[in-house]
């Protein structure tokens, strides 16, 4: 599969929200309480804002959105709560999601590799977090070269040094 990673467009807010909500439902079915706020329609504004300020990307195959993630050079309120105020130049990755029909095809790894290459000369770290009890996702991040650096409020914090 040829995957193109590009900035999301404002008219893609609905496909992105649908993909994220689909993942939230799937996670709930597996007993993983992650992104449950999306089940009630929460986070519409932050998702839309991240698209408008060009922090959200899509993974596209055959002109169809198959995945999404947000990569921000600035800490948001959540990042500050989880990581504390940081002055280290970092990219904070949020809402990495692959469509259920594309899971297992390496698109998550491809998104993280692309992010690493894209931001390599601008930041020291890639940072992300996930619920501590999501064993598969924690293993995935470790297999992608991220290091577990701590836990805050039930969320594992991962980072990857880019230098």
C-alpha cells in the first residue's frame, strides 16, 4: 500500500472525528478506557482547532483517510498536566488512530517514523502518552523505540530522543 502523509484539511473534520470515535468504541469493547470522551461527542473544538492550525495529519491511501494524528510543537493543557511545564524542544503526539479496516498494516509505525523524520532537525524529543493499562499500545510504543519515562494519573509517558 502506498501511504501519503499530509496535513489534514478543514473539510476532513468529520472523517477524522468518525475515525477517532470508531477507535474509541473499539477500545471500549476491549475494556480499555481511553478516549471515552469521544463517545459523547467531546473534543470537537480541540480536534477542529488542531486541523485549522495545521497540527493534524492524515494517512491517506487511494485518496481515503486511513489514519490520523496530531503533532504539536507547543504543549497544551493536557501535556502540561502529564509532563509538567517543559522547555525542551519537543513534539507532542496526540490522537494517533488508524481505521479499523487498516489496523495491522504498519500504518501506526509509519506515522511515527514519518513524524520522527519530519521533526528531526527541529526538536530533541517526540513525546506521547497512553493509558497505562493498554498493554498492546504500550508494547507498540516501546517497539517503535520510545522509552517509558514515567507515569502520571494512570497515563504512561513515552519519549524518543531524536539526536
